[in-house]
C-alpha cells in the first residue's frame, strides 16, 4: 500500500468520524486497564455512555474457558440503580446476562455492571483472551433499541498483572475513532507501536498489523 493511499484512508475516516460522533449514540464496553494487579477473580466493569431511558438488556459474554472458569457474580454499577441483573453460565466460556427493571435509567455515563470472572490457575504470561458479546441488545423507553458495543482483549501481562484493552482503541481513550485508524496506518508505514498499541490494533490476532486490521477498525467506525 502506498503512503498516498494511507493518507487518503486517514482523511476519509476523519470525515466519517465527524458525522458519526455527532450522533452521541449509546454504547457499552469493558473499562480498559493497563498492567493491573490480578488475583483469583477478575472484575470486569461494563461501562455505558449516552444512556437515556434504559429499561432492559441482554447479552452473552464469550471468553476463553482455558483462561476463565465462569462468572461468579454480577452487580449493578453506579448508573445501574433500578435494574436487576441475572446470569447463567450456560456453557464453557459463555455466560448469559439479562437486565430488567421497573424504573428506567433516565440518563448517564458510567459503570452499568460489575462482572466477577473466576480465573483459572497457572495461566502463562502473554496469553490473549478475547472478550466478545453475542446477542447483545439494550432496550430503551419509547421502543428504541441498540446493539452498539466494543469488544475487548484480555492480556495476561505477567504472573501478577493483566491488561484489558478495547479492540481497535490504539490510543486508549475508550473510543474507536479516526485517531486509531491513523495510529494503525502509522504502524503499517514503519512507526513502531507500544506493545499494548500493537495488541489493540491487531484485530484478527494474526501477530502482525496489516491492511485487514485497518479495514476492521474502519468497519467499527462505520457501523456506529
């Protein structure tokens, strides 16, 4: 790919991002952390933005059963008052979570749920565990629905630490934007990323940054 084409791609998605960001659509993701101390249980914070009139929700949380055994508890977060979560460890590496409540969340940005995931012992450093959603749906008052979310990547950094990244979020600002496209393009033209930037940008876990990763990040922006 020529440098001119890469610059064109970056400019194109700059225009796309302007139109997309103006909508302020609801979106959820697991709050990212870098080099966090880990124990037997990992608490995932499900963060929500631009929530207004949330009444119910449901999704399957998918994870590697070689890394995590099962979900042990689900609690409401700071903006989750009025909602009641239930969960069911349906299969190995899969937990079904359902939200319902009598009074909708009027509006807010913050933690919606706290999910405790029991980690398996003896996980080797450098292990990567994608955290993905399936069948994701949030229902709002007035009949509105959304299925917007960011997937995550859990990284076992060492025997005592882990990191949790949003897929495609190479600058760690909790959003996938044209800036992330640009950083991934920079890697393609020879600018070395940090280790965590590389993991965030390697969308298909191929072990290298390619134009396919740029396409996947761009698709996240376009799908919003």
